């Protein structure tokens, strides 16, 4: 389950970068970035870190 959270966060960052560089879709791209950053921070704060 924790690896799934990290995978989702990485995918959101990738989609944000693609959207920011390729498309101009407005605020939704920045919302994706915020969600990804929050997911990564929650994982780090919970003490699990990024690696297994």
C-alpha cells in the first residue's frame, strides 16, 4: 500500500511537469502538484521514507 502511494505521487509529479510544459490547462496542473507533494510529505513524516 505504501509503495502505491509513492507511485501515485511520482505519477502526479510527472503529469504536472508534462502539463506545465506542454499544455496550458490552468489551475488543475498546480492542484496535481500540490497533491503529489502532500503525498510525498505524508510518507516521509510517517517515518517510512521513500525506499522500502
